[in-house]
């Protein structure tokens, strides 16, 4: 202990010990960088505090995860998307295969009949100019893997030309092997298979050797999404692809929150994770397919002539009455947050009722205020979250926001186990927003996500019934009881909340 103290009289002699000088230099660099970079005040103050309070560790953490490299890295994806878009437009000439794509947009581009829905859609037009609202779609909710997996596997079995699939998590278990074995079988039968998985989300499958078993199979291309590559000097592990999309023959699609793992089905010992997936037919399948191909092109640089072939975009007649538009979110390189804008607009448009389901409620401050504002103006706002979270710190951070919501009149329901991983937002039985995005900072700013905005009162009624079933299996939080909890809970929750800008 004494050996670490500075020698007597060091202050009088006008010099500092080397380790103190090094710490002050590192702290100064963090401080200068924070002040030069535009970021939220809470996040900047947190990093400045960490750099000052924790020598070496604080500045090192800032160097590794605190410096916002997202926009710079996002430009790579943004530029790739724009290049692929130009390739698509070049094929929308009358004589080119994607002439049908243009015809679909002209013939089935739609506008909601309800005036309030038109206002919401008009706001989305400005944010989602590349994704038109298309009519003539059929959407079927599938609850848990118990309902989703059989439908997905059946569609794969009947594939004739191509199967394109992406997931955030594939696990090295019976479900992961079942899907990959079937994809392998179809590839050997001559069907073109492309499978895209997120390398971070599927770490155990990757390290466990599952992926390696399915490489070098004719007609079966398998690719891992990552923007962390030491060879290419890419160190960004935050930009994850959270999408789950399956396209079969360009005619039927599946998307939602369900990953490929055993936890998503019921067994003798455990109930399935509570989650929502959707079977989709109609013209919007073309837009979801394009989203997949755009991601695939970014990771593989495969020839656009092949990816944009006419067989990938077959004639897709109307199948139902739902008006649907794709909401793709993710870092764009210019700081725009399309998902935040869409959620804020949807919540702000609510007049009577707002039902929200999310596993992680750690939203940006504007989304939090939108919920409060809706409740304060008399909207029936109900938020359903899991009682037991699979990420304890996220659950704690979520609970730190309860008081602000409850005091404004938002009703909060904690769904009893099994774990609730579902995502849905229902506005006035007019608009439903479903898909992969959670109501948290990561989904809004860091992950690549795909949601659907659906204008269909019948579909909204179906989703409302599903959510009311979740509420019937939940415990409602009472404000006075919540405030009377022991102080240690407040402390832990607020501590976790401090790290919400950087988790």
C-alpha cells in the first residue's frame, strides 16, 4: 500500500507520478472526444465519469465500446443498399424481369380508407419512401414455435425453385438441425438455398461446429452476418442483424420474432417461449424478399443479375385484404432512425386504445414520453412485458421506467412465465405494427430490424385478442405498491438504467 503512494514532497517539486499523469491524460482524451462528438448528455456524462473514476478500465472501455463508430460503419451497408437499389431500378424497364415489380407497385399501391389511418400512413410515407403501402395481402399470426415451425417446414418441403432464409439465432439443437437438414435435402434435390444467420446471435452454433457441417453442399449457400472482421479492420460487434425472414419461391413469406431453437417449442418439461411469427402471402412478399436479397448482397457481393432474376419475383396475385408496408430499420450512416419515427408517430396518433407487447422496454426518451402523452390525453394504454426477463439487467432497466409510466396512467402488466419474447403494437384497432424490433435502444439504433405496418381492422382484432390473452396471464403493477418496495430495488433498477445508453 505504501509503495503505491507518491514520494514525499512530490507536489512541492512540481511533478506527478507517471501513473497519475497517464490517467489524467487518458481522462482528458475521453473528455475531449465526448465534447467533440454529438451524443446524448446522459451517455456522455456516464462515459466521462467512468473514465475519471476507473483508471485504465474506464478509458479502455470507452475505446472499445464507447466511441460511436456506428455511423461510419453504417455507411458501408447504406452504400451497398443504394448500389443494389440502382441495380433493381435498372431492371424495371419494360423489357426487364422486374417490370412486374413496378407494375405491382402501381396497381396495388394503396391508401387506408380511415382518415386517421391515412394521416398515419402519410407520415410514414416521408420516412419510408422506398417501401410503398401495398394492398391484397393475407397475414396469419402464428403463436410460438409450436404453430410457426410446422408451417415453415411444410412450406420448405413444397419449395420448387428457391428458399431464402435468415435468422438472428440458430441453436445447435434438435430444431436447428431439423431446419438445416431439410434445407440440405431440398438443395440436393435442385432447389436453390440461401441461408443467412447472425454470427453474434448464433455464436454457439458457429463455435459448436453446426454451421460447418452444412458447407460445401451444392445449391446450398450459407453465410454469417458480421461487421467485425480483423482482416478487414472491422471491429463493430454492435451492428447485428436481428431479422427473421423466410421466403419460399417468392410466393409465401414468414417473419416475426421466433428464432430457430428448441426453447421455442413446448416439451414435457417446459412451455415454449411466448412469441409471435406471421405467415404472409400477397404482393408484400416481394418487398420482404427484396429486404433479404439486399442483406445477402451486402455480405456476399453475389452478382445482382442472379439475385434479381425474374424467378425470384414471380407474379403474386392478391391474397387478402390487408394493406401492408415494410418498415426496415437499422443504422443508415446519416443518423436517421426510421423505427423511432414510425413508433413515435403510431403512439402519438392513438385516440382510444394503445396495446404494446415487448420483451425489453428500454426505449429512447422520446418513445417513453410518447407513451406518457398518450395516457395523459385519455388513451387506454396497456404495456405487457415479461415478469422474468432472460436478460436480468434489461429487465431491471425496464422497471426503472415504471414509475414515470404508471404516474401518467399507463397500465403495466408483467406476463408470468414462460418468457415473453413477442413484439406488437396495436393502435385503435386500425394499425398493427409487428415484427422483430423490441422497444429498446438497441432495436431503434443498432440492430437491423424488419417490421410490418398493417392496416386491417380484422387483423388488429386478432392481435388484440392475442394480447388480451397475454394480459389475462399477467400481474398488473399498482403504482402505490410499486413505490412502497424496499429501497434496494430502486437502487439496482436505477443503476441498470444508467447503462441503458451503452447496453
